[in-house]
């Protein structure tokens, strides 16, 4: 599995995706190939996909440290930890000063699995911003 | 230090400089080499184990054979004694004594082979677990490295395209607004469709002379006449 195969699959889906979402893929070149995937209507929250030796990582940036209200960080962290297990397929992490939501798939995953993962991740991202908005500026 | 702590330290230390690789790629290569070495050792240990187990089987067969011979010769000695041939009985007894010495030596080496086989089996199991653990750690290091590189590619892409990052709340609002607009359009289309079908029905009824008729000059005149009376 590599990002070009994933892009090829998602592009052929067009309007026929099982999830009802339309994906647009744009490869970003760098030391590691990254695929930027935007869901139609949700362009503000792109998903970044990279493939390592043994897993496929799908990451969406949620918010930066500077967007968290003063003195609310701890409370927000606890809420996020509590949400981590109930939230299907995705988990929280932090890259640099940005909070992210991500899903990791086995390298042997099927295209259907990846499409499902992306749809769930996108829904989770929207929902969690809504849920955490009390802690955000 | 556990691999988790190492990665955490590396991330914290490197977080200030975006784009800089946090894990020394040389260290990763050394680690990969260590895994390959461990795998080579494992293969060798397995080969050794096969050898020792073969020796163990052969030694075990020898022990059985000598035991059988001892029993056999004991029978001969008893027979010689029965016949009153003490000389022959003594010769057989000497043979038995030699066999028993041989048995003791053979039994000793069998025990030693058994011990070696057990130790090697343990070693193989332990090495296999170690290799699996090394591989898991390497995967963590490589994933960390890959996420770092991916992040720097994403960051570069963002700054080069000059696209301003919206705050999470603004993004959500915009997405919700788009969804609302989409829903409204769908609803409007539905309303329009139903209105169109209403209109066509009305037209059909009018053609058939059913339902409300248009006001015309005649009907107005009729109404006025009626009022006058």
C-alpha cells in the first residue's frame, strides 16, 4: 500500500462512495510522501495520510495550543482522555503545538477499510471540535 | 531508559525546531543492524539446537542398547553359574562390568545433551521474543520519524500555499454553514418540486371547469346587480 494507490482508489470513487463523502486527493512531496485528502464540504479540515513500513497513518489537525482558553488546558485534556475510548477508531495526539486526531491502520488494510477510516475520522474531527468548543477561544 | 521515554525526550527536545529530524538516522541504522545480528544469532542457535537434539537421540539409542546388553549378559552369567562354569560366569561378569561403565559414561553424555537442548530451546525462545521486541521498538522510532517528516512536509506546503489556517471553531462554523446551505438548497428544491406539481394539478382542474374560476367582467356585473336589489 502507498499513497498513490490510495489516491487512485479514492479518485475513482467520485460520487459512488459508500460513505456518501466525496474525497479529493493531493499528494504533498517531501522526505516522506503525504497525501492531503479533503472531504467535499469540509475543506477546512483536511486529512493527511502517510504510509510507513507497517502502518497507514491518517491525521487531522484540530487546534493549536494558542486556541485553548486560559486555565482550561487540564480540563480539556481530561475530557479528551475520557472521550478517547468511546470515540470509534480514532485517537488523540499532539504534534508540536497542535492537537490532532488520528487513526492508524495495518499496512494490509483494504481500500474499503481506508475509505471507512477516513469517513469516521472526518466525522470524529467535526464532532470533537463541537464537543470541546467550550474550552476553545 | 525505555523506548517510550527516549521518544518523548526526543520529541520534547526537537519540538522547537520544526523540520529537523529528531531521531538520528544513524542510530536507526545501527538499531536495524542489531536486529539483523540478533536474527542471525537466532538462526545459528536453531541450527545448534538441531545438532544437539540429533546427538541426544543417538546417545539415547546407545543407552537403550547398552541396557539391553547388560540384561542379556546377566542372563548368560546366571546360565553359566547354573552349569557350574564359574570361570565363564566370571568372564561374563567382567563384560557386564565393562558394559555398566560404558552405560554410565553414555548416560552422562545423554544428560549433558538433554541439558544443552533445554538451554538452547530457552535461548531460542528468549531471542525470538527479543527480536520481536526490537522490531516493535524500531517501528515506534520509525513512525515517530515518519510523522516528523510528514509534519514538516505539511507545514512547508501550508506556508508555501499561503493558506491561512483557520481556528478550529471557525472551521467548524464554516463547515456547518456549508452543510446548512446544502440542506437549505435540498429543501428548496423539494418545495419547488411540490409547488410545481400543485400548479399542474390546478391547471388540469381549471381546464375541466372544476374549482375556483377566474373573476371576469360578467361575474362582477352579476354581483353588482345582486347588490342593487
